[in-house]
C-alpha cells in the first residue's frame, strides 16, 4: 500500500466517520458522555481535507493523522487513536510503502499504544479488544492484500459483536456496571469503520473514495 | 524553578470552582486551569493542556485531573512538555482534596515531589475519619 492508497484509506475513513457521526454519538450517549461521534468527526474532517494536498510519505501521513487527532479530538478517542497512529508512524519510518509483511508489526504497534495509553489488557470492553483481535488476525501470512484486509475486517466485526455481552470495566461505561452489558462500544465501532475503509481501499486500488 | 498547579477538568465550572477553593488558602500558588472541549462543551484536550503551560511562566507543574479521559490527555500533554524541558508531575488523586493538599504544600514551601505525594495521600484520608 503506497502513500496515495494510504491517503485514500484515510479519506474514506473520514467520510465513514462523518456519515456515522450521529450513530456513534448515540452509542456513546447510551454508555458514556456522548462525544465520540462529534469529537472524531471534528478531527477526521480536518484529516480528510489535509489528505487532499499532503504529499509526504506513509510514515508522515500517519504522523499528520496523529497530530491532528491529538490537537482536535480530545476526549478519550483523541489520545487513544493519536497514540496508535503515532506508534504506527514510527514503525513506518523510512519505508516507501506498507508491504504485506509490515501489517502485523504496524497493527501491533498501534494496539500496544492504545493498551498503554488506556491502561487496558483486553476484556474491558473497549476499542482495544477490537485492535487486539485485528492484530492477532494479521499474524497469519497472507499473499493477497485484499484477502488480508477482509480478514482484518471480519476479525474486527466479530470482536465488536462479541464484546456487546461484556460488562465494561474501563472508561465512562464502567460507571454503568452491569447495565453496560448489551450495549455496543463506540470506540470498538469506530475501529471497525477504520478496517471497513481499509478493506474498501484495498478492494478498489487507485479508486477515489 | 517556578512551580504551580494545573487543574485539568472536563468542566470549566468545576475547574474554576476548585481553583477558587484552593486559592482561598494557598493564596500565593499559581493555579492554571484547562477545561472543556474548546466549543463551550465538556471535555479535555491534550493540546489545550500543553498550551496552558507554554503560555504560563511556570517551569514545574503539578497536574491534577478529574476523570479517566482527562488522565489520557494529561499524560499525552505531559510527554510533549517534558520533551520541551518542563517538569511535569501528573498526580492521581481526588480532584478537590488533591488540589488543596498540593496547593497548601507549595504554599508552605514544600518541594514539588512532596506536594504531589501529599495530594496522592488524600485518597487514603476518609472525610468521616
């Protein structure tokens, strides 16, 4: 995946976040403070615009995303996603593109960043659960990037469904105790969208979102 | 090295009110606040926390925060500020009691690390004794 495709990926994701802004906010209103959709939309709208003109390499794109998320998003998702993209940017330093063999290390770095920033280990019903599932899914070698992207997306969707039945023990939803069971986690859902956008991009190479 | 407090809250009213309480006793201690999402709503932002310190004359900052996502933004800002040479201590303490304890420790001339320790110790001081 070269820099142009990475920019397509993030433009598509920005579009998905803007489309789903109200849905994410509704999910967050049920278990949190109701700012997830609005906060992410503010950041990703800016990123979508930056992607139109930015001509840096893959690592610099991830770094720009991180900086924009940290400066514009705030809340929990700003530092969590901001840290993930920062760590992924570091993994890509000096690379021309994201090669097929780069995905496991790239996703692992993002996942670990979220785990450290959010002080989670898995099972707390947060976006980290989905990142961990995607990271594990990336470990199996795959010759085709499109097949890999589909596997990542399926792993993300499956985990986001599984954790609906968990009780949240981290973040604002933890204050609901048992009443958090049965709700979708907003961060898990916005993470699924990231991998939907990746799958769309890899399935339509070169296509403008 | 000039030392002060930074109160990071989701709510500007909460941050201002806490500063008012602390300043009533710790009269000479500088207290910065960062609160809200920047659009009049509730929230915390790493960039705003960083800006508050950069635009102050403090070199050592004891940072208190209200809820979990404030901690993440606080730590992110503290990392950025530490890289720029500031002394940052993020204190895990009850917001109001911790701010008062840290403020009073600085007021009576204790070191930043002693002030941070006193703030954190408030977690184990039940108000019902």
